[in-house]
């Protein structure tokens, strides 16, 4: 997401920026899948629905606040600068996510830990 947004900020015209934002959008889709997977692996069965609802609610609340705050800033400084700042935020969020998930078992680790059925 950060790479696509940064390249959109640096693109020479709107058509190149649109392609870069398509790349950022595919990263966003991957992030949604990864968030749901983290909830499925990390939350107990009896709290999984609440955890997912809380995650989605927080995401949409921040999205609404971001639109209200960054809309006037976009009008003042232009979309190119806002894309650049958002790319920095996305890269920072990726680093935080990586730090918070280090040490979690991967799918291969989980498969190897379970005995094979006969």
C-alpha cells in the first residue's frame, strides 16, 4: 500500500497515478484478508465475532475521521502531498504490524506441529 501510494504521489500524470493507486488498492485488499486471519488465529472462539466487529468498527471510525481531516488539507496543499504523507503513514503502520506479529506461528509451523492422520 505504501509503495503504490508513494509512486502515485511521484507520478508524472493522473493516468500513471491511477495505475499506482490500483497497486495500492490490491495491497489494501491483502491487508483486509490478513487482518481477518489475525483475528481468526488470535481470538478465542467465543470472542471472535466481537473482536472482528471491534476491528472493523475502529477501521471505519478512523476512515471517517481521516476523510474529515484530510479533505480540507488536500484542498490546501494538493493531492500529491497528501499521498506522500499517507505513504509514510502506511509504511509506519506496516512496521508496527510487523513488530506486533513477530513470533506468531506461520501456517507451515502450525501444519508441522499437528501429527499426521493415518
